C-alpha cells in the first residue's frame, strides 16, 4: 500500500518517525513535506498535496491512504477534506481510527502530534492503515450521499 504523508512544523518529528517506521513495515511512503522545521510554515499546501495524491492514486486503482499531522490535526483534516474524493477523519484513539475506516471508508487520517506520545500516535495510525472498510450497505449509502453533495451541491434524502 502507498501512504502519502504531510505535516506542519508541530508534527515534523512524528512524521519523520512514521516515514521510517511505516517503510520498515513494508508500506511505500511518499513524504509531501515539509522537509525542515519552520515554525511559520503553512500546512494547507502540504496537506492538500498529500490528499490530492491519495485521490489520484485511488482514481488510478492504486491502493493508497494518507496521513496528515499537526499540533491538533484539526486544520490539517480541514485542508485535506477540501480535496474532492477525500474523506479525512481526525483520530484520537484506536476506536476512532478503526471506525473511520470501517464506517466512513476514510482515506486520510489526521492526528495531532502534540496530543499523543509517539507510541500512541503510531498505534492510532497503524490501526487506521490496517482496518478495512466494512462495505455495509448503510455506510455505502451515506458515503454516496456525501459524494453526491460534493459533486452537485445537492444531497438526496
């Protein structure tokens, strides 16, 4: 599986750890930056680049997911969710990570680097990456409604 990762300055150390760790587990990791610490960096471009890469890979049939990191993960999740076809979920424990995949077929996970130890954040991300989408009809239907709104600005009820 290909994993696209992006961060801001607050998640830079965690990102570096994850790139090495996930590569060691056999994932193909693509780092969308930043490459050096800058307390004034602007995370939207990095996170949108990663989200666009996930969307493009998935459209091409490539098995891919994404990770966006920041201090809280909130802004990074918001930025990633602006990309058509992306369902980014903020995960703060193992259950929210697994449920994001099971119920929402989330394709990007956001994690706050200042909210967790490296070990906790790594476990959350591993849970997200390992969990499959359930494919349950109700979840497929709801994801379809979101996609319909994204494409047309209307939602069927």
